C-alpha cells in the first residue's frame, strides 16, 4: 500500500514544478574592489601639503602656531576618543549635555565624518571584526586597514551585515542629528576655516603657515594616528587577553592616540570606558579626561570590567604576556598571593 503522503518534504521534484524553480540559489557576484579616485586625489594632496607643513613648522612658523597645532591635535583627538569612540560608538559611559556639546564641537573640528556614521562603522568593525563585513578588515593588509578602505567602495557585506546593527540611540540624539544634517557647513568652517583664521588674527601668523600647519598638518597627523589603531594596533603587539584575534596591545599607538592603543583589551571588553585594564593616565589621557568630567558630574555611569572577569579571560585565552613581572608585582591580587602553592616553604622556620 502506498504511503499516505500528499506532499513530500522539500527537494522532491514534482511534475508541475518548473526547472527554473529548482535552480540553486543564485551565487553572489564576485566582489571586485572599486577605487574612488576623488578620495585618492584629495588624500594625496593633503599628505603632500602636510609634508610642506612640517617644513614650514621648522623654518618659518611662530611658536604659538606650532603649539596651537599640537593643542588642536589633542583636543580634536578627544572629540574622537572620548566622543565618537567611547561615548557614541560603545556607550561605555554617559554624558550630560554640556559635555556632549563640547565633544560634538571637537569631533566636528576633527573631520572624521559625522559621529553617527563613524560610530555605525565602528560598531560594525567590532561586531564583524576581520571579516569582509569589517569596514577596515585588517586581513586585507596593513595599507587597506590604515587608509586603503577610505579609497575604495565598501565591500557589499559591510552594508549588508551593517544593517543588523542598531543605531537608533545615535539617531535619536538631537546633537548628533544636528551635526550630521549641517555637516557640509559646520565641518569646513570648524576644521579648515577657523584654524586658519585664528593664528592670523590672534598672533599675526602668515596665511601660509596658518593654513599648512594647524589646519592641514594637524588634520592629517590626527587622521594617521587614528588610522594606526586600525592598522598597527591590529598587527603589532602582545595579546594578553585573547591570542586568537588580531587586535594587539601597542604602547606607541596608545601614546599617540590618547590611550587607544590597548586594542587587544578593547576588542575583548569594548564596553570598558578606559579601553584598557588599568586606569594609567600616562598612556591614557582620554581616561583622565572622562574621569575629570565624572568628578564634576558631567560624565556618569562609567563602565569597567571586574578584575575577576579580566583574570579569567587572561587565563583562558591570553598569550601569556599579561604584564605581571612575577611574585610581588603591585598588580598581583591578594587572592593570587593567598592561594599560592608553596613547596619547601620556609614559613615554619620564620
Ligand atoms: C576617517 C574615519 O578617516 C576614520 C575612522 C577610523 C576609525 C578608527 C577606530 C579605532 C578606534 C578608535 C581610536 C580613535 C583614535 C583617535 C586618536 C586621535 C588622536 N553599516 O560610506 P558609504 C550603507 S574619515 C550599514 O558612502 P561607499 C548605507 O546605506 C576621513 N550600512 O559607502 C550608506 O548610506 P547612508 C574624512 C552602511 O559608497 C551607504 O551604504 N572622510 C555602512 O562604499 C553608502 O555608504 C572621508 O574622507 C555600515 N557600516 O563609499 C570620507 N556603511 O550613509 C571617506 C555604509 O546614507 N569615505 N552603509 O546610510 C568615503 O568617501 C566613503 O565612505 C567610501 C565608501 C568611499 C570609503
Ligand atoms: Zn572600539
Ligand atoms: Zn579594532
């Protein structure tokens, strides 16, 4: 007797079905990278112009101009680190409106695109790290991770998988929405026009020096330092927290990037407002900045990772380079000391 089945499970060919319906799902078209020549030309010009800025800084600039350029690098850097990165991309702390206003101004002078877009790309970078969906996937090489990704159309996976990232919090922040809406007006004014006009008006600097040093050189220097977090800190350094990922602890990058080089830790615990295990201000100016504003009440709900959780992760996936130099290190926990296995102990003789 025939079995009482009217419709078989899938993958059985019925006469009424057409061959077309049975075709395998269409293969994704092969990805071909497309160069954005406009960006190649602009970035080439800016880098050459910034070399001229270095020359002028050593030959004809006033001290005030060089100091102003350095000051702008640090301040606009904070607009990226404390603003776009730790506040908006990772929500690792909360900020009251005066601090958010300060950060959005500094962030606009930094010109790394609207913070909403920056934070969206960065969330995608963390979620799909080292895959085609990562906007600056370091598996495509140092140059791509550093700047190449800004010279090409994005891989379709970035846009496809990026859709699953929730950015409703960013889109409902009126300051960020305002920044994005008026970016084409605000950015040129704050990143290029004001930094050029201020030295001329305030301390009688030449237009040439004012344009090439605190404007172009400062901008390109800050950009390259930021990009080093994506390139150098994904290639060089220890991995005390997770040896299976590319992001690494890179002290040189941390110093230049105001504390953002502790990248192995940061990828493992991205919600930690310090982006590193220790609150050491010497190599983490951004943490000092956030702590200062927490003291005056403008920053709050600062999130960190417990020592215990860090320790467990170090033991489970670390590469063994976690920086305890040995017995008696100031960072050794009391528990580690109490539970040490001591053979041939001299304690009974003491
Ligand atoms: C710059 C940013 O340099 C640098 C960011 C570095 C990040 C570092 C992070 C490291 C940690 C923090 C350390 C900080 C250290 C700081 C130290 C400071 C001292 N998800 O982008 P489009 C969709 S900026 C979902 O045009 P194309 C979306 O629909 C430099 N969807 O793609 C979008 O439309 P809409 C100045 C996404 O056409 C549409 O695709 N800026 C996502 O392939 C089109 O998006 C420049 O030079 C996503 N993630 O073009 C501009 N992405 O936006 C450079 C896209 O309307 N950029 N979609 O929703 C460009 O010209 C273009 O973006 C492109 C790609 C050519 C690169
Ligand atoms: Zn991050
Ligand atoms: Zn990264």
